[in-house]
C-alpha cells in the first residue's frame, strides 16, 4: 500500500514538473525563440514605416523647440534676477577680505634691520609704543560731532575733560616714549583754552623699532584694504605716481606698490629723521620709492612733477598739534593730487571725528563737479553716524604678525592682529553717482556699486536670518530718507534667498547690493 502511494505521488510530481516546463516555455517564447519569427514579414511596420518616420522627425523638432524655449526663458529669468539682485559672481569673488601678508621683500628687509637689535628689547619698545598710541587715541568718547569745530584738537573739542584725563591717567611707564607739553597761548583762537596740553610721540631709534614691530603690519593692512577698495571700484584707474605724506616707515608706500606694480614714482614725506632713515633701509630693494624731509622739498604743485595720481595721509592728523595746521595740510595735499586723496585715521572716536572733518571740508568747499566721495560713504549727504552718541564709523582689517624667521613671537599669542581704522577716499571730478541718475543707467558693475548701501557694523547671524546695519545710498536724495539715519535690514532664508546667502558671508565694510525693503 505504501509503495503504491509512493508511485502515485511520484507520477503526479513528474506531471506537475512537465506542466510547469511547458508554461515556462510559453511565457519565454518571444524572448527565447525569437529566431522563429525572423522570416515572418511585418506587414504593419511596412505600411506605417513612413508615418512612423515622419512622427519621429516631428517629435524631435518639437523637443528641440521646447528645449530652445526653455533655455531662452531660463536666460531671461537669470537676466531679470541679475537686474533685481546684482550680487553677481564677479562681485562676490572680489569682496572677501582675508588676513593680509606683508610682501616678501619687506619681510626680508625687516629681518635684516631687526637682526641688529635684541628681539626682547624690540618687543618691549613695541609694547610701549602701542600703549602710547592707544593713549593718544582714547581721549574721546563717541558723541554728536555735527557742530564740533573742524579739525579741532582733543582739547579744543572737549576742553577740560581731556586735560583731566591726561593728568589723571598719564602712565609713568611712557615718560621716555611721549612728550607732554604745555603751550601758553597769548590770544586764544576759537574755543582753545589758555593752556593746552598736547600729547605727541617723539620718534627716536627705540620708537622706530617699536613702530616697525607693532604698527607696521597694521598700517600696511589698513592701507592695503582701502586701496583694494579703490582698485575694485575704479578698475580703469591706473595711477603712475603716489605720494604718502607722513609716511612713517613706508607702510602705505608698500601697499600702493603691491596693488599697483606699474607705478613709476612712489614718494614718501617723513619729517622724523630716524623714521625716514629706517624707511629708506626697508625700501632699498624698490628703486621707485623716494624719500623727502618735507613737502617743500617736492617740485611745486604747479608743475607736472609735483602732482600725483594718489595722495595718502595715513595716521597723521591725530598727531598734528593744532586744528589750523591740520586744515592747511589737507588743503595743501588736495592741490597735490590729480586723482584721489586717501585719508586714514585710527578706528577710535577721535579718528572718526578727524575723518568727518575732512569729509565736511570737502563737501562744503567744492561743488559736486569738483570733488566727490569714492568710499566708504555711499552718498554725499549728512553723515548719519556723526550725530550718533553711542557709535562711530570705522572698519576692520586683519593682518598677520611677523613670522618667526623675522622676529620671534611670544608663546600663546595669535598669529594675526585686528586693526580698526576710519578712512575716506575723495576724488577730483565726477563719480558714477553724479554721471548717472539711477543704477539702471550704469554700464558696468563697478559703476553700479556707487548706488549700493554700505555695511557699517558687523553682521549679526542668528540661525535662519541675518541682521545688517547699513548706511543707505538714499541719503543722497533726502526726500527718500528724511530722518538721515542708518537702516537696519533683516533678511531671511525663506524670503530673500540670494540676499541671505550673501549676508551669511558678508564682511564688515562690504557694500550691500540688495534691495530687500
């Protein structure tokens, strides 16, 4: 019985396997045995061949047309986007401000000078000079300076406040580094007191070495940053001659040479003999750098040899002893330039006040056909920060300190420094802001940039949005901004995609090319 049942089940299994094999053959027949149908004529294909060919050609043509329309629409969209939000790749590539290295030739010359002195003593000189520099520029607090006497000294601006500050906080550590002089004035001018205390740095060999160690990289960084702005905003401008008044050790001269290598003459005026002598040693490898004792040693301003494409006045006005002399220096240098006057001062409230005095002097004494502002102001209207009692206009530039093969650094200190400065760049003649009524009329990106706002404070960057304080271009047209204040711009990732992307990488001092209002 068991054997019979086993035979029945075996036979059934064989039958099922055979049936499954037949089904598999039937299903796979068109693929496995396709050669069986090679000789069978395809009548339907022959009858519709011509129609299929025409249909395929039509489909290809329609696809090409659709693709062309899509590309055209995309191009129009990109063009409109560029017009609405002019943050192009070209500008984005130029707006970054990495830490600034001193040129190799200057590093080599610096190492040669410092090798003759004790590095420990040089660092001590640098610390003393930095403290003296800070004391000179920290005598004022931010306040409304709209009605302060132009180019006023700290004593003239604050009267007894500064005098008390200097007497109380004058550090004996700096006795050999600074001179404190009391001048008796027989006939007080303007709001000057009968006794005026003036602090200036007396430059001798220790001071020159301290300046080389502590101030030279910072001064170079600020000058390089400002001239880089000029280079981006005025790409057609190709200067041949540069004058640096109060050149110190030539930081501004080196910055100009780095950015404009085709310069023919770089003249430096430095009245301090020790500074001038050391500056000559540093610039011996650059034959086009020439040094003078005073501005009278230059050819007369009436001649071509006595005029320069760029005239720089870096960190000088703060050390000049009277308001009248400051105004005379600025006026004399203005007559020396055929293109730009660049003025840089410390990033303290005192430095900003002096820069504001230069700005007011230029706007009040010349028409817009004669003199205009290239940077940083995006307008020629009233300065919104001049009346601000808690802030002032200044910017920042990072510079690397000297490498170890030049002078050894103290352990644990960062390898960079942050220089705060205020500046203004004045141009003789018209700028695109006067040549064109609106930015739509401009023909290039550098011309359009004269119609953009300026970031005057660091960008605040929460998670999903950015907050920016901008000095608006609309101040140039008072009816558009009657208050004359800064504008706070808030851009979010959801509503302002391109502007938010720009803001996440924007730097303090950048131009703001978006209209997010």
